[in-house]
C-alpha cells in the first residue's frame, strides 16, 4: 500500500488471525482481513468556505466540474490502497447550506442548483460509474438526484465492478430540507451483502430517528455508512447551531455503532470520524485540518470474522418482540392517529425553478 502525506491511517489489530479468507470478486482477490476505507472531507468545487459561510455570491454551480473532482478522489483513494471511498451527504453538487438564511438561496441560486443535479443514467452518472469500475473500488455516492418533477437526497452503494448494489433516498428530509427535497420510501431501509460483510447507509439526521434506525439495526450490519454534509469543531463560534458541530453528531453515530454492532463511518466536509462496534472512536480528523492537504481520512480494519449468516436476532434488543413491546407500551393518553408529518411529501421542481419560491418556514 502506498502512503503519502494525504493519508492518515489507523489500523485495527489483527486479533490473532493467522490467515484470513480471500476470494475473487472479478477485479482481483479480496483480502477480508484488510478493508481500507477513505472518507472524503474535501468540499466539492464551487461551494462556499469556510464551512459556516452561507453566502453563494459569485459562485456558479457546475456538476461537470464536481464530477471531475469526484473522479480524481476516487482514483486517489484507490492509489492509496483504499477498497472503499465514501462521499459526504449531497456532495454532488454540494449541500445547499443556508436554506433559511438571509442570503435568499431559494430565489437566487436554487434554479441553477437544480440544473446541476444528477439523473441516474445520465452523462455525469455514467462518468462516475465508469470511473468506479475502472478504479475497482467500492463507492458510496451521495448526491442530489432528479427524477421527473422531483429532487431527492440520494445515496448509492456501487461495487468495485460498477454495479449498483443499493440505491435509496432519504426517507424524510430534515428541517428546511423538506421544503425543497421530496421524501424517499421505506424500501430503502435495507442492508446489503458485500464481499466485506453486510453494509448499510443512512444520511445525516436520519440517525436520530427510530423510524429510520430501528429497521436498520434489526438487520445486523457490519459496516454502516453515515453520510453527513459538513461538520465543524465544537469550539467554532461561527456555527449557527449544535447541529453543525461534530460533537453532537459523534454522539448519535457512536450510539448507532453500539446498537448495530457495526463499524460506523462518518464522511463529512470538515470533521470526519469512525467508530468501532463498541462505540469507541478509532479515527478522527478535525475540521481544523487542511481540507486540501488532507482531502480524505483513511482507516483499515479486519472484516474476516464478520458472520454474514446472522441476519437477525429474535432474542435481541432490536427485534419484532421489542417493536411490539414499544407499541404495547405507547402512552394511553396520546392519540393513535397518523397526523400530517409522516405523510409522504413531494415538492415540485417546476415551482422551485421559478426563482420566486419562498421557504414556508422562513
């Protein structure tokens, strides 16, 4: 494995393994005793810096340039020996931070932003898939997806041959996100079998809500990809709120690691980190570290002892019996009605592109 100054690597112990199983995946031999992951922390081009700057003045969105940079990172990660690269939430073409701020993103920039989204199967998508297959590296793509009259917060797990193993959309975008992004569907909450064990993924604050996490925990993950858009340090006084700080989101992703028993990987622009199945933080790079000099956080661990035959546990804390117990214990005085919040919500792109759209919550 080739290391350079762009590589910060923490290696998990071999735990006494003398010979780990290896097998062929069509692109070469897979050594399950060593999965090296690369978490992207560099911003896409044409995205405001520093992290808490919401002013897009003078910035022009360009999805082609963004894909160019993404391909460069894919190739760099592979050259450094990584088997997996994971991008932050909405990295293509960039998270639309400051939606509810005074900078009028929805009127001044949202139409162009939508013009620079990705349609699965379009030219930019195919460029990424071709680059992934050429490099021979697992990739987690996090991007703004457009389909017909809607845009989504989407994630795709692509294997080292360029095959799409799983494609999902954020079930219920958070806060102001839900004013422009449409809801995903429940069928995206599933775990996929890979050559390195069982993998799953969620986006950002989906990790706080049982409607997203519980059904994932039930399925016995080994590796979880927790994409966040950007995270600053806890002492950053320019942050708008605790949700932008890494300490808050380390708390919820550490909990996710403990309950799921999965290595939990958190790529974000700025601070990126990894928790092992006990909830211990085993790799971290602060937002204070140069994003250009250190564009990715690397970490290696052993996957050879993952038991892929165990896909659920009827006697576990995350099981049908526990879910039933939660329902049985639901407070009697609270009405058992659906309400409006959980209903599937779609937002028309045609409306968003008028340049006259006003955020309902602003």
